[in-house]
C-alpha cells in the first residue's frame, strides 16, 4: 500500500523548543544494533530460503546525506498473549518489521523527499480469533536522536488465507517530506523511525529481547493479503 506523509512547516519550526524534551528511547532502534558478519550471513541465508521480496527503489538525486531510516527496537514486533502468558501456545496475532529500504532527494534549499518500503511479516498464533486483523503502525520524523517533529499512524488490515498462519506484505511510504530552513540543513540532521503501535507490555517484551518462533504454514513470502 502506498502512503504519503508530509510534515507541516510549523512543526519543523518548533524543533528548537521540542528538542528540550527529547526521548532517549528513540535512539534504541534496530539500525543501532551491531550484528556483525555472522548476523549478516544468517540474514542472507534466511532471505534466500524464504525468497523474501526486496524493496527496489529508484535511485534518487540528493545534495547531501539522507536521513537515517530505522525501526524502533521497542516497537519492532507486535505479539499478543492471551491472559498475559508469554508462551508460543498463548500467542494471538503477531507481527515483525523485517526490513526497510529507502532513498531521498533534495538540492539547494528544497525540502527533503524520502521514499521508504517496509517489509512486514505477520502471523496468526494459536490463540488468534478469526482470520482478519488490523495492525497499526506509525512513522515519525525526529531530529537525530532527539525530539519527535511529527508522527502519523497507519492501519494495516490483513486477511490470513485458510490454513495459513504467516503472510508477508510490503508497505510503501511514497513521499515523506521534510522542510528545510536553508541549504545548510542536511538530511543527516533527521531520522525517520517506524514501529508498531504496541502496548507497554509488548514494548517491554521487545526491550527484553524475548522471542520465540511460531510454526508457520505454507504461505509463500511476498503474498499480500490486505483488502
């Protein structure tokens, strides 16, 4: 699904005030986790096994560095548990932001225009009720490691085919626009963060690094089931 996300100029002008209430949690994103060569090899092997869809992006021109585009670690996964019991057998609907791809374009004092594609893996655990679920995720623009400038929520409706408990789908944020005060302001001053709309309990589960693998069905990666 294609989305647009344009920051209001008034929001950007308030950055100097909002920066005094910066939230440190936004610095803890997936992009900050050093995986090393072993993790890279495992990811390549996993991608080859599942033939996961890539997010090809048109090469865009830009006069400086692009904003950092990351998944917020605390909101990178969505895991429901029946009665708060953290086990695979008590899992309801689940989700994970698997990967991001992005590009940006700007020159002179033009606004920064960013395009992002996010690959979601969505699951249906044994305690999930029904075959349909609406996931909710957000996109935020911040000053790098500091204050949130703007944030917007999106719904991601999913229907699981009969007998299948895992699907993949790609969300395209067609244009995120960040106004700039002048040509001296580069994309490196900003971050674009993406995450699920999670409960405090879900965020704590993610923050503690807990995870498990629900046995998946035979769904082919790349199949979009949104309606």
